[in-house]
């Protein structure tokens, strides 16, 4: 059964919230739809201290396994702030990344992707981040500067 049209509650850490706001600002002119979708999620999220986040919540640096119900495909990817170099990276500014950030294992979301199609995604598993949050944040800031973002 598909999820309700109302999006499920999401939780972000303070550090992820700050990095994601930076991602929104960095992509607002070049990818306005992506930035807008991510901004909507950042605005509606409950923000908690980094140490308070449950291990089964999708956050920057965590590896998420999710199901796209329309295609039946399962994907496993590491959520990163901006487009990564590795094929296993999922940018928070991508349609799937913006949809999944802040969800818990077992939660589903009905999501309008960048071309207006409704997609139903379910988080199957979340593995905690592998490196310190500040390393991810620094990587995002560095990438933003390289791309001509804030200095």
C-alpha cells in the first residue's frame, strides 16, 4: 500500500541541517528544482543535536538501502552533500537524496521527482556514517568553492 500524500516526519542533526542549507544556497541558481525540493525538506525537519540522532535515520555519510516501488529496484548508496565521484554516492541535491534525507528505516515517502513523476520510496536499511560529520561538511564546502559557490 503506497504511503499517504502527507510526507512522514523527518529528523536532521544540527550539522547536517547547516550543510544542507549550504547545498541549497550553492545549487539555487544552477538547479532550482533540486534546491527547492531539498529546501522544503530542510524546512520541515525536526532538528536535533548530532549525538541525539537515532542510528536508523538517513543522514549525511550514512549508507542507505532503499526500494523504488515503481521500478522494483533496490539501491544502496552513501548520502553525500553534493554529487560525488563514486557510483555508490547519492547526492542530497538529487531527487532520491532529497526524498530520503531524515527518514528512518521502514519509512516510505511519496515523492514528486524533478520531471513531475510521483515515486514511492521506502528505506529498507541504514548503516551509520563511516567518517566524522565534519569531514563530510568540509568536503561539501570545498566542492562548493570549487564550483564558484560562496567564498
